[in-house]
């Protein structure tokens, strides 16, 4: 593929989860934006929360870059889209640099020759930091650690000990010495950080993050040593078309967007729009009914368990969605959206709340995580996402379980481990999987085509 011009483009990776890479990545984005630069943002892996926070800081969508779910050609398209009209691009890694195999940070950096900015948590160590940096910088010659940022530095003496240990060795330069600062810490809960929809990234917090980075990181040197030449690729949406997409009028698809439902891959939304859909946001928490004139509903994941009482109290919305489902309206729900389609939801305190009742099971929050990992789903029967035999990739991460699903409820997906998922009642398809349409872009076109053909239109 033809190369595009060089530009500052780097991947912020950590030595391990919890080392502060999200806070630092957001701070770098904020500081660069404050310089007047257009910052493109991306996230390695399947995470939903971090891209939302990136978007708040950068003022433009952040995208997932996941080689475990999507092919290299697709990820190249995403990279091209992230870099389009940007002055600098910051990609946040996942877990530790070498965790996650080819779908992890090192796999992404290796495949696209991305410079790595390594975040090292130096709390509770000093001279040993040299061994850590040496190990990460030399483990894989194809992964280029261009710079190091030391996080949670205890003070001048602590910094001096680390600098002395690093000075006598040929190691990547340390371009940041970030002190412990509770003012920049980000709040978190069981699935990760608070989401963009929770509005925890107030403008003053973003400015504090920017000031923290500006005071303790040599941004000019960082930009100079993190230049990348990326392969050019057709943009993610512009010019994308599927020859199987039928011509026809536009179609309105309602998309649940609020604090309870906020987990969506930006690519999924863009592909639906590129296939001809008008995406109409609505709030199951605040709105009384589905938007008028929609022929399909997309219920993403999120935190319905935290808002179960409010969701239950909004009886008119629950009735509106249930009526749409029972009339044969097209509905697709993922994880949290699936819980909303169940009969009841038992929150973490053991309190039970009625949901829409489309699926005749109760969902229950557990104390520990009940599922985590990538999944490949083969379609067993014709459905709104494609024909039998088509395979889609996705991810599963949740703390809930459901009662045994009755045998008469159809299963549409077969997973690699032999399990069957993707439950269907009437024209409502839902389950725990978060599918990435980039793994099979035809799925978005199939969903829009099904919505266009659906005779059921919301008017409740």
C-alpha cells in the first residue's frame, strides 16, 4: 500500500494494567489539544470506556484497533480514518505492552511499526526500573520503545536514583517524570473507569490533566522521536459500499444512548450509517417512548444494573419497547441491552426490578466477573446480521448471569466452544456478545436491509 506522510503517531503502553496509562494518555491528548493541535485517538483492544473518554478530550470519535476481532486490512482502514485531518495521533494500549498476543499492544505496534511510549509505574522501586525498561525495550526487536514516562515518582531523590541507574545504559530516553497526584486520578467501578456519559471529565479536570503533562513531560522531544509512516488505506466509511446492499429509501434505527446504555463500537455506528441508516438516539432512562417512525432498535451494552430502579420506573418506555418487540419489530441487543430485554434484573444488592420481559428469564448480578474473552459466532439460521454460515467476531465481559433460557427460545449463534447463544424471540435478537461489525462489514448492511424490509414501524 502507498505510504502516507510521516506524522507524530504513538502508542501509549504500560508495563501492566493499573500503571496509569489511561490517565497519561488522556493527559497527553489534553495537552496536545491545548496546543491547538488536532488529535486523532484510538484504543487497542475491545474496550468501550476509554474511547468515549478520548472523544471528550479530543472532540472527535476515538476508534478501536483490534487485530483479534478484525483483519489487518480493516485495522489499517481504521488507522487511516483516525489519522485523517489529524496533526498527531495517540493510541492507548491495553493491559501490559506484551499482554494479549497479536490482539494486544505489542501486536498492534509490531504490525504497523508504531512507536511505543512506555509508561512505567516506579512506585516502590528505584534502581530496578533500569531492568524493567531494558527488558521491555529489548524483548522484541520489532517493537520499538521510543520513549519512557515514569509515573508516580516519589520526589527528587527518587528521581535521582532512577536517573542514575538508567544513565549508564543505552536505553530509550525518559521524557516524563510524573509525580503522584490524586487530583488527576480518574474514578472507577466494576467494569472499569466511569464512562463519558457519567460526565466525570469536566473541563477543569481536563485542564488539570493537560497542566500535569505539560509540567512533567517533554512534549516537544516526545513528538520528535515518535514519528510513524502508516500504510494508506481507503477510509473506513467514505466510499465504503457493499454490493449486496439493496437500493431503497433511508431507514431510521433507534440507538439507546444514555448512562445505562453507552457501549458501542464507533465503527458499528459508522457502518450502519454508511449502509443507509439514519441513527436516532434515545434514552431508555429519560424518554417515554421509542422515537417515532423507526423500524429497528439497537440496544448496546452499558450499566443497566446501576440504573435498574430508574429503568423499571420508566414503565411507559418499557411498555413501548415490549410492544414493538411483540409486534415483530426488529431489535438487536448486546449484553446490557440484553439484560434490559429480560423479565427482571436483580442488582448487586439483591433487589429485583422488572425490565421489558421480552425474554422469559431473570438476570442477576454476581459478585465476581462471570465471562471475559474474545468470541467467534457462526450464524446458524437466517437473521438480521447475515445468512447461515457467516462468522462474526466479538467480545464478552460481564458480571451477570441469567436463569436457564427455555429450550423453545431459538439460538442463532454457535460459538467455538460448542455453546449456543444469540437468543431470538419474534424479531428480537439479543445475547451477551458485543459484536464488531468490522469483522464482517456485511453484517451492518444486512441489519439495515432487514430494518428497511420490516413492516413494523414505531408509533407507540
